[in-house]
C-alpha cells in the first residue's frame, strides 16, 4: 500500500479557512436541512413547506466563509432552534400527519439540534483559546465517539448500523474497532482534534460499503500522540493521494458516493496536525482501503522529539 507524507497543501483564502474551521457546523446544518425537508413532506407532502427554516439554514451556510459572523451566529443557536420549532408547530395546527412517523422525525430533529448546540459551544470555546489542550478520560472519548456513531446511523434511516461487536455484524452493518491506549485513563488533546477524529471516521464510513470494517486507534505516550483510521473501502488512485488532501477535493473514483460534505475533512485533519506541530500520512490501495495517520508531539515541550517514530 503506497504511503505518502503530506507536508504542504495550497494555501487557503480567509474564506476557505473559515469554512474548514467550521466544517463540523456545516455538516450538521446540512443534516438539519434534510430533516426539515422530511418533516415538511410528512406534514403536507411538500419538502419545501418549512421555508423559513430552510432559508435560515441556507443563510447560515453562506455565512460560514465569514469567521466573525459565524461566531456571532453560534452564540444565538438557541434562538435559531426556537424559530424552527415554532414554524413546525404553526403547520401542525392545521395538519394531521401520522403520529408515529411524526414522533420519530421530531426525535431525529431534536437529536440534530443537540449536536448543533454542542458544536456551536465547541467552536466558541476554541475561538477563545485556539491553541489549548484539554484532558479527556478515555471513557469520555469513547462516549463522544459512540454518540457520533449513533447519530450517523440514525441519520441513515435504517440503511445501515454501526456496531462495535463483530459477532453482531451483518452485510448491512459497519464494524468499528475503536481503541485507546494511554498512561492512566486520560489523554490530553486539542479540542479541535475531536473534530478530526469524527471527520476521519466519517470519511472511512462514507467510502466503505456496508459490511466493511473501520479501525480507529489512538495512542498517547512519551513520544507524542498517534491517531490512525483504517478502512476496507474503495481506496484512492495512487496518483491522487496528495490531491485528496487539498481543499474541496475528492478522489475521482468516488463521484458516485452521495455526500453532504464538501471535501474538507482531510484538509482540516492535515491543517490541525500542522497547527500543533504534528505530521500527517495517507496510504491507500484501490479496492482494499485507506489508512490515515497523524502524529502530534508531546504536550510537554521538554519531551518533544525531532522525528515521529510512526511510519
């Protein structure tokens, strides 16, 4: 499997950098827009029924290239949720949708709002202290990623499940092998690295057919932090390994894959690794899968090593 270390990518404009920074919010807004369309179809057979909410989502997505404007919007996420909920209730006064389906759709919507609120709080905290590291217990990390798996599976509306027990896997399921190894039961990470972990796992799932396997492993020791995501998916053409890390780029062999993303996940992962003095590798083989690896230097500058013993 050909492996390449990415050391540089074309520079981003201020607007492109803002979009990459807020990639996690963009993903949630795209899911929210889909949920509003589903509810509109359920209430009145019209996916454009909730026009105010859909328009608000579009406006927010356009705002993402303006860093300061996005931060201001993130601070008002509770008001945004209230406005969308009020619009749904207005239409429910004159409609009688199937109560079971409505309850399921509203539960999905509430789950999306909870994630949106969490992501908004995360980006506001990161904006206040962009270079900070935080302590997470391994249980906290497991819980955060498990919640992410549940949300992704729920959004598929039954097309697949994400399991962490290979004995239960069926041809429509993904098996995720999630491992953490560190001294004690805690790990220190930049909070933005949680976005990177989610994004890389989401990419692995997106480009792996159901029935495939995904490995996500994190190790933290005296020589730094190592994170690996491997999948059994479609792979990347060898001459495109460096290009797929460029902003907005996808491999030429995955144009058929439906996605709500914009091709920012690998770009963000590389830029975060670089921001914190780390290194980034990508390896892939067509028809067999992809392997993405990140190394971050030790938190304590006195322990910093000059080479990452990782390849």
